[in-house]
C-alpha cells in the first residue's frame, strides 16, 4: 500500500527538482538584463534557454490532478 508520504513525495518531486535546478532570482535577473541588452527577450535568450532546460528536465506530470485526488483519497482513508 502506498503511504501518504510516498504519494506526496511523488506529487512534489517534479516541483522540488525544478526549485533545486533553477538559478537563484539574482542569477535569473542578471540573465534577463543581459538578454535585454542583447535584444534577446525571446527564445534565443539565455534566460529562456535556462528555464526551458529546467522545465524539460523536470516535466510536470500529465496526471497531476489525478495524483492529487489519489492523495486526498489516501488522507480520507487514513482519517476514517
């Protein structure tokens, strides 16, 4: 049986990995500033490329709502 903790970890894994892989906000702002100076506020910019890589490496589950419902069901079962 899957525990509440394991289900929560599975739901949160992609988000936690993204948070870990994103540069801090100062680094992102520096990239955006450099992209603005170089007229690259588009998909050619370094900020866009860095963010896209993090998102591509850590995709949001297609069935996120289903996973959340399964977690809610586990919590209800556990409290019954």
